[in-house]
C-alpha cells in the first residue's frame, strides 16, 4: 500500500458523521412539519380497519368537530376545541394526531 494514497474505506468512514447529521436533520424537520397543534385543525389517524363512521363518532365523543374527510378512510380532519382533545381521542381508539397536511389534508368530501 502506498502511503500517499488514502484508502477507500477511510473516505467512506469520514462521510458517516455528516450523513448521520443530515439524516437527523431531515427526521427533525419531518416531525416539526407534521406535529399537530395542541388545539385547532388536525388529522386524527385511526387503525386501517376502523370505518369512517366509527372514526367520526370517536372524534365527536372526544369533544372535537368534524372538518372533513381525508384521502384515507381511516383519517378524519377534525377541529379540537381544547388542548385535551388529542388525549381524549386517543382514549377512544385513535392511534395519533398529525397536522392536517399532505395525506391527512381534507379533500372536500363532506358537505
């Protein structure tokens, strides 16, 4: 091995910290963009086998208002009137809440 020529493995190893920082930054940015508000409009995600009627019933029972349906039948766009809405709707079967953007945005299906 020549002393002046760097090994290919060492070059790859040098890039790993930068790649890890870039990946971490992308993950944090995705979480920040999709973080639900404490109160207000949000997407409420239920199990895929939950019907739209059951999901809407859980939202209303938790004290939320139905805003719209979404592109996915197990996601309802809801308006939480207070900061406890997210916790209450999870107690009634929702998996989690997200910002009402992207796949969790309304489609204008309810009138």
